[in-house]
């Protein structure tokens, strides 16, 4: 570890966890959420920062027989083109590649996108579709402790997560979905680039003999947290992708989200857009 | 250039435009501030200061980044290339020349950032389509040109750097 005024670079996880806990340091990854908030004054600059990017085990994508594991400090630009991610989770690659622009994606990390906990975090919905697990590591009096949290239990509100002070997101894991799983994700904004989503929607499903046997639905920017669409899933499970079922699923989606009116769109508009997006994806899944 | 500026607490060594620099920075100083104010490399522009416009684009270890969103302290041991670093012995880089030849510059404020983003785009994809160019420059705003001539300038490089359109 190097000591440089309030800015610390950790090269080992345990050191980072110690600095985070003992010195109440702010965890720092790509800085693309933190820097603008500091300069705008919406967040006070901390006394101590601990930069996680030079900890080798927190970076990169790996896979074994059972699962794919992503280091939280992997930049979104790497994730978007990573061969393992493109093969096992193309919707995650797509979402990562549609965050902001090249300059931001080269810095922004997957871990930062999740821990910042914006309802509009583009990578969250794809990870909901993948039933991803987040590994969180903390240093306690007895040494390091690790716990696993489901992506759907991680977010607790806008900007809020279950992370305890000093706790670090250390891995993002998921099991690749079986061949034949349909998956789609899209975000809607007023222009194609540099756009925080008005709404985002994702769906993953499997069909057997025309009937939906397994399905995940997720929404972004339309609730206090990225949201799993359990009501829409309930409509779809065990049903064919008929027009009638698709319309009922879209209606369930419009009803189960909790959007707000803000500078980007009104509540009513967001409900409409989510229904339309989900409906289109399901029609596509029926023809795929 | 081996500059040592006793201005703050943090000892930073990096390579800027091929030269080793060593200076003192405070922990929250951005790379952009160091480039402009300490190293007097004012080609890199400050506009929004929050990652929205791309005027401050530079290469950091070969990747294009917004230098307003990078702490100088993060750059220890890194290689930074700014617009000044593209020119050799007073001769413009062919990409810079393409911007001149295509009239892709009006007020010029966005130009250094545009060129650095285009440089990174061409390094990764030497033969981009128009759609690739638009995508590669999506983080760079221009309030003057309407983008057409900028896109033409970058596309001219795809055909081997000729600027005869
Ligand atoms: C111009 C611009 C456009 C943007 N557009 C989009 C967009 O279209 N879609 C989108 O989703 N986002 C967008 N963002 C937001 C941002 O780029 C992402 O949220 C980014 O992924 C954050 O990652 P980071 O590494 O930069 O986070 P940082 O700023 O380093 O950290 C963010 C937060 O996460 C915490 N943190 C980081 N890593 C960890 C970890 N491993 N464990 C625990 N806590 C951690 C930090 O303490 C901090 O609270 C945009 C940002 C900018 C500046
Ligand atoms: S000044 Fe850095 S992106 Fe605008
Ligand atoms: S030339 Fe003036 S902003 Fe682009």
C-alpha cells in the first residue's frame, strides 16, 4: 500500500478493507459517479479515499464449469467486449456498452454502477435477469468475512444498498443460462447517446412447446431501485406467448412499477413506455 | 522536463506526451487541472467539468478518458497523451491536418477533445464506418460545426489518411 495524503492505493483486498473500516475511507473505483458529485457539491469530499482499481483480484472476468465471475473494478468498456460476457450474458455486454460514451465507459466500473445504486444503473436489470449473486467482503475484529447477497436484495432505495460501512463488493457471479434462453434488454431515452434511461426493460425466458417454462423480467428508472418484475413473470409463467398473454403481462408491468415524474419523463409516460417495451420484447421472443 | 512543484502533499510521477514529469498535487486535484495549470498544456479544454462534453479528452494508458473525471493521483506511473502530444516537431498529426483540411474547426473549443476521441477510435478501428465514427464521438459536444465536417475529417483518415475526400 502507498500512503499519499488522503488518497490511498490498495493493491491487496485486505488492506483496502482495513482502510475502509478503520479510516472510514470512501471506496473509489472509476470515480465517474463520485467526481461529478464532489465538484457539484452534492457530496462532500471525504478525508480519505481508497482506490480499489489496482487490486488484481477485483478486475476481470473468469469462468469455471458452474459460473461466471466478474471483478467489480472491471471497466464497462472491457465488459462490453469481453468474450465470456458476450457469450454467456449478451444483454449485460449490451447494457455496459450503452452507458454514456467511450470516455466514461473506460473509467466507469461494474461495481461502481451497482454500488452507486441509481435506479437507472444500466447494468442492474441484466444482472436481475441472470439471478446474479453479489459477494460482499468486510473486515471485522475476527478477520475478513464474506457474505453473498442476491442482486434483488442488494438495493434498498435510491443511492442505498445493504453494504455496511467499509464493506466491499468483491465479486459479481452468475450461472450461465441454458442454451435456448431468450434474453433482451433495452433502454429508452430521448437520444441514442449519453442518455440516462427514461426507462429500461429486460426479459429472459425459455419456451417449451410454445409455453413459457421460466422467465425473469426487470425494470430500471421506474422505481426507487432497479426492480424485478414478479407480477409480469407470474402472468407469463406456464402460459403461451399469445397476444392476450402479452397484453396482460404488459398491464402487470405498468401496474407493478412505481415511477416518478422528473426532468426526463412523467410518471404516466414511464408506465406506458415500460408496457410497450415489454410487449415488443415478448412478441419478439415468440417469433425468435 | 522534470518539474517538481511544491504545491501540495502528494508526490506524483507520470509520463505526459513522452516525457517524465514529477509534481506535487493535492488528492482531489483532477488530471485536467494538473495538465492545464501545472504543466501549462492548455490544449486540453475545461468546459462542463462533469463528463458530459468531452472537451477535456486525453489518452490515459492508451484509452480515451475525460480528464475532468480522473484524479491526478490515479495517474501515478501512467502514460498520458494530450493534443500537444500528437504534434511532432511542429508538424501536425495527419488527423489534426484532416480537421484543418475539412474545415472541421470553427471556434475550436471542442477540437482537441474531438481529435483525441477520434484518435482512440481510429487506433481501435482503423476503418470505421460513418456509424462507427458517430458512436466513437458520442461523448464529444460541438456547438459550432453541426458535426458533419468533423465526421468527414475522421472518415477521411479511414481511407489511409488522405484528405482529398
Ligand atoms: C457523463 C456521464 C454519463 C453517465 N451515463 C450513465 C448511463 O447512461 N447509465 C448508467 O448506468 N450510468 C451512467 N453514468 C454513471 C456512472 O458512470 C456509472 O454509475 C459508473 O458505472 C460508476 O462506476 P465508477 O467505477 O465510476 O464508480 P465510483 O464513482 O468510483 O463509485 C460509485 C459509488 O460506488 C462505490 N463503490 C465503487 N466500487 C465499490 C465496490 N467494489 N464496493 C463497494 N462500493 C463501491 C463508491 O464508494 C461510490 O459510492 C454516467 C456518468 C457520467 C459522468
Ligand atoms: S470538461 Fe470534462 S467532459 Fe466536459
Ligand atoms: S468548433 Fe466550436 S464547439 Fe466545436
